């Protein structure tokens, strides 16, 4: 297929829109749209409920109060662990800092409790300067089966956690992941794109700190079951419920910890320890979300861009709006359908590529393409006019030339007659040549392509030349042409065009008048202007028609009925010429009484040297 300008232009625009849409999705607005859309989809799509494997042992406000406040925290943790020891949970993950030395007694009590807890996962945190990890005290560390970090995504709403945190030399898996590994008594097998634990493959790319989206328990589930230490104290039998569970032990009392985060579901923040438990559930259930691969994102956006562009380029009217609605529906629905299958497809690029392209291509069609169409239509109109002009105006001299030359060839004519005809042929062909020249000039004039000549010429001479040229027509109808006293004025402009204009008025006056009438030509100065009038006693026209006769191709009903040939473009050209000369044309007429056409042109009294500049 041959590439034309429109194809190249369209392709460039489509690529431009695509690039703009993708670029917008990287702005903070685009990122926020993606996050909001994620939350919205998570809330919209509720998976069927499942049996939770985790339990929370919460040191809540009441438990803490009855344990002597924050100072009694270690004793409280130790107490909780003691209850758990009897129920052999699958794993116990502790989410409370035990990195510093406090009072010897509670420290020792905690140490003893930790020692008695099998399958224990201890917490650690990155040091604020990122130089290493703040681990539990070494005396505690020895009792842990594993150690996991307790960091979540640094965002106002917690959607994911990094499964891996690394400093220069050390790295730690997340508390939830370690808890899961210990609960399954398995190893973590790593690859670039995922982690595998006990047969479960977690899609978590190394390049992304092994970020894992948490599939929070949907609102249809009561949440991670929890028992507080206080409840256990009041009813030790409750401890049985921890049997065979993955237990997350942590502080939920707000006076002791600010470790609470918003989730896509909650109107209220969720405690850190519960978030770890939820991450454990995500892994244990294998309910992962994976980001859509880059190629898929690009291909879908490209598809949307091309479809949006096509909707307004190849379709029109209601159909284009239907197509646009279809594209928008796809842009909104496809990411959600993918989400239901565990693929997180960013919303911003698909919204951007569809909306942006739709709006831009609709605007492009409206402004650029439509303007081009109008221009093409105008060109076609001009061409049609040109054809009319050629066929109508130029036929007369051509017929005369053809007729005369034929006569000369066919018959033996007298020398005098032959001379007369040769002269006629000569003058008619010259007239034809002039007409062609004028025609081309007028064409270029209305296209704004020609610079008009700036001659100085006498109004008297102009009138004389035109009247002389129109005389034969007038004679044929026995119309007398009266030229009144003309003041000696100089006009400036293109003499040939002006001759064309005046000649047109004269021939019209003759054409649209009955035989034996009179056409009067008069001129008078009016301030800085010359008023040059051609008055006839012809068919005239209605008042309302006088406003239309300067429109191209308009002919009055009287003119049509008169049987005189005409195209209705002569006056439009006259008006164009006069306007270009900073003048105007006026008309007054009465049906049956005649018409008067007046050219109002800038003029000045003739100076002696002007006569030498005339261009005849
Ligand atoms: P044409 O004479 O070829 O039809 P013009 O543009 O010169 O085209 O004139 C437009 C129309 O104006 C004419 O068709 C005619 O109806 C009207 N008209 C022009 N001049 C006169 C006139 N002197 N008297 C009456 N009608 C006129």
C-alpha cells in the first residue's frame, strides 16, 4: 500500500497519543489512579470465604493494663507464650520488639518463655540508617527457629508487603513468609521472578523487593480470629483454639504501639500483627496477584489507541459514538476481568490511551479534517465557476473567429470584405487573449494569489474604451449609449480588471434592456471618490433581488425569462475587483423601470503627468 500524507499523519498521531497516555500513567496522578482502581477492584471482587489458618493472640488495651502497662509488656508476652506452649501451634510469630535490654526480671521471664516455644519466629527491623537490622537480643535469638522483618509498604494504604528486605550484607524474609515456611517445615527456593515454599509458588520479583499484594480477608469473613491475653487469663480453656494454628502474637493496644495501617477495605486502621497474619493467609491460600507483563500493557493500550482513533476516523455520526462507547467499556472492564484472575493491570494507561485518543481524534476530525473538506469543496466550487466562465464568456469571440475564418476559406470575398474579416478575427482573438488573461487574474485574485497592478489611469479613457467595446452589442438592439460629461479624474489600480468590471456593467445594461432604450454613463466626484454610474431603462429587479445578484450564479427571475444567456458570475467578479480597489458597488433598481449600477472608487483629480502612465 502506498503511504500517503494522511496515513503518516494518522500513524504519528496514534503513536503520539500512546506515548502521552503511557507518560501520564507515570505521573503522580496516574499512580494514584492505579492505586484507587486497585482498591476499588479489590472491594468489588469478593472471593468465596475460606477457613483461616491464622489466629491472633492480641495484647490489647485491657491485657496491657492488667499486666502493669508498657513496662509489663515482656511479662505479658511471656504469659501469652506460656498459654500457647500447651497447645502446640503450627508456628508462633512474635510481632513485638525484643531488641533491647530492660529490667533483668521480665527479660529473664521472657527468655524462659521463648525457650519453651517451639517453631518460634522472631521479629527484626531495618535500622533507620539502613546499615543493618535491629535483631532481638542474642539471648532470645537462640530460641527462634527463624527471624523475619516486620516492614510493610510505605504507603498511606497498605496493599502489599516486601517479602524481602536487604542491607549490604544481610537480608531477611518477611515475618509472614518465615512463619509460613516454619509452619510447613520447608525451605524457601528462590528464582528471579518467584519464591517457592512447600509447593506454593509466590509470584514476587527480586527486582521489586519481592513485593507481594495481600489478599485481605473479604468483609464477608469475620477477620482473622483473635483472642486477647486478658480473655485467656479469664478463660484458659480458650487456648485450645490455638491448636494447630499459625499464631501471630502482638500488641494491638494503641497506647503501646502506633503500628496500625489502613487497608483497601477498612474505614479503620488495622494493627500490624493482623496485617502479618493476613499476608500469611494470602500465601497459605495461594491467592496471589501478579502485575500484568509490560508487553500485555503496551499491546492493550495500543489496541485501545488504534480502536479509539479508528472510531472517529473511519466511522461517522452515531456509529462513531457507539464505537467510542465500546472502546471505553473495554478500557474499564478488561482490567477488572483480569483482576478477577489475579492479574493487576494498571488502570491509568488504559484509561489514558482510550480517553485521550477519543477526545483528541474527535477534536482532530472536527477541526482539521472538516476544515480540509470545506477547503476542498471551495476549490471544487471555484473550478466549477471557472468552467462556467470559460464556456459562457469565451464562446462569443470564438464563434466570431470560427465563422469569419470559415467564410474566408470557403468563399471568394472582395478584398475589402476580406480585410474587414481579418481585422475582426484579429481584434476578437486579441479580446479572447485578454479575457483569458483577465480570467486567470480574477481566479488568482479571488484565491489571494495575485498582486494587482498599480497603474494610474484616466477615468475618461476607461469609460471610452469600455463604451466603444460595448457599442456593437448596443447597436444590435438599437440601444443608444449616452456618456455624460465625465470629470477628469485619475483612478489607481489594475486597469484591465477595472475595464472588465465596467464592461460587464455596460453589457448587462444592454443585455437586460429592451430595444430602442437608452443606457446612460455618468460620473461625478464625491469627496475623495468617483461615482461612476451605468443606468439603463431595462427590466430592472425587485428590491430583495438586488441583495442577491452579487452572489455567484444568482440570476433574477426576470433575467431568466428574458432569454438572455448568462451564468450569474459576472457581478460577483465585478464586486471582487471593486473591493480589491478599496471601492464599492451600489445598485438601485425597479422592476420594469430600469437599473442603475454605481462603482464608487477612490480617485483624485488628474495631474498632467498621469496621462503618460496610462496602460492601454
Ligand atoms: P449574468 O448576466 O451572466 O447572468 P451577472 O453576474 O453579470 O450574470 O448578473 C447577475 C444577475 O443580475 C443577472 O442574471 C441579472 O438577473 C441581474 N442583472 C445584472 N445586471 C442587470 C441589469 N442591468 N438589469 C437587470 N438585471 C441585471
